[in-house]
C-alpha cells in the first residue's frame, strides 16, 4: 500500500462512512437552551396529572385535557390546532369508592372500581364467595350459588418475592441487548382466537354474574404491594356491563380469601360511585402543526397518548410523553424557525383500550384495510385483527408522512430509539443522536417495540418509531397503577427527552433527501408452521 | 512429641474442643415432626392478623388477642397462664378514615389517622397550608397563619429511587458480616438530650397547633410507594393530643404540596373516626409456663411482642414472632416431656412504644434501677434513660432466669442468633444450631442487636438473645406499614423458626451446667470523649 493512499484512507474514514446527515449543531444548542434553561415540560406534566388528573378516554378529565392542550398549542403559536374525532363509546369516571369489611371485623379496604362497570345502588352489603373463574367452563361449578353474593373471581395466589430493584436505569449492557433484529412473525389463527376469547371473557363473566343475581364482583390486583390498577372494558353501549365490579389490593383480597377458607365468609360493604358520560361518544385526537416552507415536502410527526387509566393521575403513562411532545412543539414554535417539512404534533385518545386514536388517524389519513366483519372480533376491539387484514390500500396522504416519533415508555430519559428493523434508518438516527451522547442517548436498536401508537403506522409500512427510555420505576410500580403520580417523574429526564424529540423532529423535517421507508406489506408475516395449539391455558 | 500423645490429641480434636453439649437429636426429630408435619404456626399467625387484626396496646383488638392467646396456651396444656398488668395509658382504635381532596378537583386520598390523635368532629373541610415544622424554632414562622387550616407539617422531598430489591434473603457473605463484636458504648448526654427533645416535639407541635386554632394536621408517610405507617405518641392521659392528625401517602402528600405551590391551595375533607379506650389503662403481658422437674433450677424463656401498629394487621411485626413462641409452647407441651428447668413463654405488650412490656417484666421480677425523676424524661418514655440509671439492684428472681430468646425481625426463617458479645455462649449456640444447618440456620453472630424485647435483660446483665432472620420484605415494605399482612408471611419460614425456637428452649432448659452470664454492669459503657455536639440537625 502506498503511503499517499493510506493517508487518503485515513482522511476518508475519520468521519463515519455514512456521513450524509447535516446535523445543525447551532440549532441543537438553541433547542437545548430552550428546553433546559427555559423549559416547561415538568409544569405541563404536573398540570395534566395533578390539576386535571387521570384522563380516561371520554371522561370529563379527558375533555378538560383536550381543551387545555389545544389552548396551550394555540398560545405557543402552533397552527391548525384541532380535535379530530372518531367513534369510541361511553366515557366513565369515578366520584368515589369506599369498601369496608364489616364482618368478622371492621376494616377499610383499598379498592378501585373496575373501569366501565356500573355503580352500586348506594352502599351494598353482602357476604363474599370465593368463586375463581377465568374461562366459560368455570361457570358450571358456580351456577346457582352466587345470588346476592359479592363474587371473588380471582384465584388467590401465594404472593410475590420480587427479586429486582423497584427503580432502575439501563446499563450499557442492557442497551446492547436491545439492539437485536426482530424476525417478523404473525401469531397463528388458533392463538389469535384464544386471545380473542380471553378479551371477550369479561363480557361473558358479566352476563353470567348478572343472570345468577350476583350483587357485585371483586378481583385481586395483579401485583402485590398495595398497587391498584382498575383497568376494564365494555365502553361501547352495545357491550355494557351490568354488575358492579371492584378491584382490591392483592393483600386485601387474599385476607378475605383466607378468612372465607378458615372462618366464616366475610361481609363486605361496597359503595362504588361511578358515572357514565354519553353526551358525546366520540373520542378526539388533538393535532397541531408547525407549518413547513415547502407544501410538497410532506410532514413529520411526534405523538404520545393523552388518555390514561385512573388509579392515579396518569403521570408516567402518559402525561409525561404528552408533555414532551407539547414541549417539543413549544420549543420549535418559540424559536421562530420554519422547517422544510411541516412538523405535526399529535396527542392520541383511546390508546389504553387498543391504540384507537392512532388507528383512527392512520385509517383516515394514511391507509385503509378491508374492514372487519366478524361480530366477535369487532366486539373485542380491532387491535389484534386490523393488522392481519389485507390488502393495504394507501390513501392520498400516504406519501406525505416522512417519519413519526412516539414517546410512551414512562418518564425516563431517552437512551436511544428503536429502528423497527429499518436498516436504512439506523445510520441516520445514529448521527441525529450523536450530539446527545453526553445526555445518555446513544443507542439505535435495530429491532422493533410494540404496544403503543406507532404500531399501526408500522403495520402499513410507514416509518413509525418509538424512543428507548430508562425504565425508572415504570414497569415495577407506576404503569397503570395508583402510584402513577408526578412524584415518580424526574424533571431532568423529561427536559432531556424534550430536547431530543425536538431535535429529531427538526432533523427529520429538514433532511434534504427523503427519509427511508420500508416496502409496503402485502401479506401477513409468517406464522410458525409447526405449532400445535395449546388449549389448556 | 511422642506418637501416642499425638494420637490422643487427634482423637480429642476429632470433636470440637467445646464439645460439652448433649444435643438430644431424637428430641430434635420429635420437635421437627411436631412443627413440620403437625404444625399450626401459620394458622396462629393468620388468626392474630386476619381475624383479630392490628393490635395496638390497650386497643380492643389487643384485648381480644390477650384473651385468645391465653385460651390457646390453656388449651395446649400450659400452666400458670396469666396476664401480668403494668401501667401504660389509653387504648386507641380506628373505626374509619376517609380523606378526600375536594378542590381543585375531587380525589380520594390514601390516609391513616396518626395514633393517639383525637377524632375529627365528623367530616371537616378546610384549606391546606404547607407549613413544615420539625423543631420548636420553626413555630415562629407560622404563628398567626394556621387558624382554620389543615396544616401540612412535613417538608416535601423529591421522592426515592430505591436501588435494592424489595425481597431478599441473607447470602453467606451477609451472614459473615453480621459476625462482629460490638464495642459497648453509651451516647453522650448532649446526644441523648437531643433525642429526648425530638421525642417531646410531637407534644409541642400539638400544643402549638391547638393554640393557633388549626383544624387538623397532616404529615407525609416517610417512605414512597403508597405505604402508610400512622405511628404516634401521647398515650398517657397527661400527654394527650388535642388536634386530629393524619398521615397521607408520600405521593398524595406531595400532590397537595405541588398544587399548593403552583395553583390555589387545595381543600381537604377529613373524616377521622377514632376512639380512645380508658376503662383499663393497664397493659398486659401474657405469660405461660411449661413447669420444670427441678424447682431450684430456675427457668428459660421465649418471648415476642403481641402488640403492633395498625396500618394493617401486624402480621410480620409481630404476629409471626408471637405465633412462633406460641408454637414452641404447643410443640413442647404436646410432646408431654418435662424439662429440667421451667420453660416460660411471654407475649409482650407496649413494645412499639418503648419495649414497655419486657421492661415491666424485668423491673418486677429481675432487677431494679433508680427511678427516673426528670419530668421531661418520664414524659418521653423510659427507653433511653432506664438503661443509663445505676446502680442495678438484682431482685430475688435475678438468678432464676437462665436464658431468654426473642423473635422480632419479621417473618423470615431463622439463620442464626446474636450472641450479644457473650463469648461463652458462642460455642454452645453453635452446637445447638448444628442440627438445623440443612434448614439454613448456621450463624452465631458474636455481636449485639437492639430495638426489641431482649435489650432490657441485656442492660441488667441477663442473657437475652434475639435470633437472626432472613429479611424478606420486612425492612423494605411491611415493617409498621399498611402492607403488614399475612400475604408477606411464609408458612415454611415460620415452621422452621418454631422448631428451632423449641429446640433452643429444650436445650437451654435441660443443660446440665448453668448457662453463661455476663458480669453485672456497674456503670454506663464509655462515651466518645472527643465528641462535640452537633446542634444543627
């Protein structure tokens, strides 16, 4: 090798070989200053969580959040601020809950009404019966035994011995393990149908309990430690529940179960004061734009779901993500800059019931699929089946969306981003992340992640991405629970996330070349051809 | 060295050089069979916890526990079953608690009345004021500002990031670290007086709040995660509190504090339904005997405190320990054996307020010290000062107590025992533990442990010991909290503890030689001669 060639090689490799990104580091500095020195993201999170509170889709709290977030977008100078409605169902809210054991001794219990179950007619008092049921075939054992009873439907377990710390951040090794290509697969029909039946079971249990004349039903929280969740289904008027349901802490539930086994069955007094709201059965996505210079260049988008469950205030799930999206809008609008592409900000509704807000957006603006006709599948919600329906027909707006960035893994700072198996996106994201290495954001994970609002975009071949966030205590104790309060949000983490979100949007909106897209899916990904169904679950 | 002598040495060292203990392994087998195959310890724990519930000293629940435990001792054939009374103060119990934020939005809060504070006169509604106070000099800032307010007295912190697992067992290395001689020391007078002032602060705060016309006061739970504690003081009629106090979960407290800082101060509605019980101000230790063959041989004793706090059911603190002591009694009485020395079983009252039950026993039966005359010290409780009072005058029963074994570190299995710096006890305990190595009990820790009912015995030179137990989730989440329920008790652990307790009692009661005792203390242990007081805490 000649020395001159070697020197030339040295020069050419001193920058990464994929060095095509023009990351404007002066703009990074301006964004970081706006987010770190002049930020409002923790105040926004606190307003949504402390002041408005838990925001179940179509509840009065969610309506308040829809109005407040639009007013903020407008005040910050965003354009085309709007609420895009889609049919959802009834709202539901809790006015109060009081549950006491009244025999064999008096004790306040920790409880939450189960979402979308009806209120009790005032305080009702009845004996409990432990009648574990998790499939239809369990009904036979209890037929004729439940009249006038408060039915405890969970099989008590032995409690947990958690081995991991409640609070954690990703170590380098954890991040490396996330960087794995995910082979696309589809669950086979038998497995999907069993999942469908599980989702339909809540309605069948309710119908059975109503037919048997049960007074109310009680389930145990799925985790120890005094946590409460309260998730439920049945928000559509044609899928309404008839029997009041409450969730007790695992500890309170098992105390009742032990007493019922060894002593006389305890008596409970339940006063579940909940309300339905059906004046408007539409849910609303809140959308706001920062218009681009080039009307033909399309748009990039950031999103997070504004709705939550209501065991607490929906702070880490997902006021935090919503506040980061709003903060990115505030920062970019406040800098008075005009991107090439429009930057759109979306706050989704109905995420907790099946990502319905982002699905409505995709269906309206981006691509259609043959509609579901099976009534059971429709009743169970479209999450599982919509993505199995082919062909996909792009709508006129399909080509306009250049990239979508989602935030919905709690309130931890951003440690990187999932590239969703998009090999062409990996080197671009690496360069966009580079200015934030000192803030701990370094990882571009090749593979996919799910369970939030980018998945319907991905399912139609559009570039929807979700960031990697430090776990903190989100998986262990705040996700959907009565501990999902602002206490478990770190202001420093959210400021970091907001500046990275704003910077990604800016880079995506101003990139000279188009952003890489995946081929249009034309059929479901492969199933396991050797699978035998396991019916014994 | 002659070969014959060497062989003799080999023989003599093939057993441990301290091989003086005759551990009857057939008796071990019988005890283990009675505890493992025919055990009742988890049922006893559950009755005390689930059926009777939290047992604050002199509460109706504690009275029920006093009666039930005596009936069990009698039913199992124990002798001289009795309740030994000592002057304590008023009982107190919770009938119900309901706390809601009523403005700026409606939300149920998680709360517990603070022990021995008075009830609210029905539901009271008032605005909150965040007025952190932790010493008398903090009062000046708030004088004139508290009338008609609900006063939030805790300075809100930033929340926790717990790094350790909630649930743990001791690894070998943890046990090795416990095996350390503890140099005896005494805290200097200045430090002791600061501790005294901290204990007296609760009464001073109450007097200040009453004088200022506060409606109620609120403090934050000292740990995150929805835990509640509710400990309080002021159980003596001459030390009564005047202002209702409640504790909120840290999360609920901080939400109020954030809203008060950034929005209008929230309004709370508090309905604290508590009751005092002063028909009998005496507390009672429950004592039962398994009489020995030799009336001159004295006695050995096992003990645990039966009283608890009432945020939950007092299961791990200390129904579990009480049930183990009771189970040891049941096992030994049920085997129909007669030990050389009497075996005495004690269930103490008033432990949570200052180890008062075991102190009363020591003072009545074992040794006296010059009584405290300082009125402030008397008001603060005798825990800190009794052990500083000299000379110790042994009573006639002093020489009769050969050994005392306590259990009060949650519900984890026994991993060993603290030898309390008694070098002569170490080899004896090692041999007594040997049959239980396969159950995980192997460690004789040289040093001391505190905070429970063996310390007053130790303070007068008598052999009081406490076992080492696996932590489980006792230090992290059940100790004094609303999670102290039977769910967090492991039946297998308690069975193991019961058979080891029974075996230790049997060995101690039948040992040919006297058990080793320490020299009678004649003056306080040394203080740090170079200490300067730190007044800025």
